[in-house]
C-alpha cells in the first residue's frame, strides 16, 4: 500500500507549477485511497504511476487514469468537489492551480472519511456478546 502524504491544497497563484513531486504525491495519495476503497468494495482497484522523475512527462492517458480514480473516489464519498477534465488531449487545461487544489482537497476529504477503514475489524450480526470488550479475535 502507498504511504499517505499530506496534500497541498493552498495554491493560490496562477504561476504555481506542478512538479514531479506533486504528481507523485497526488497519485500516491489516490493510490492509497484506491487500495482502501477497493479493499472495502467502494471502488474498483486501479494502479497509478507514482514514480515520476524530473525527466518524465505525464501523458494524457496517464492523467486520465488519475482523474478517473479521483472521480471514482469522489462518487464513493459523495463529494461535490469539482474535477476538471482536459478537452481534446490538452492536459494543460486540467493543470491549473485550482484544478490541482481540488484533486488534493478531494483526496484529503476521502482520507478523513476512510482513515479508520484500514484498521476496522468486522462485526457480524448474531455474534454473542458476553459483556466484554470486543477484541476482533
């Protein structure tokens, strides 16, 4: 499972540029959430590239996978955060500072909603309760 890294959601300048570290954090966090969500049946499993270097380019198809995973998470948590899709393979349109803030805000919202799921222990109806604390055994 990917490691959670606190998202950057406070970009406020049109000159802000997304680096390979940003895309690795975004994809890593979405992968982390995808692993949790798919393990619990909320979304389908997917694999995102999380090892970009400064020499890499992010291609349209890769960015669409990122947006589709974000969209699945958005639907699963019933969020109203808007995601911006590029038109006609012009990825620049979805790389604006507010579009990237929205993806990172979405991942933070999902993390807050799903953070307890990875350690949740199932309870089954009909299990006898003896008055002792449930240990998950």
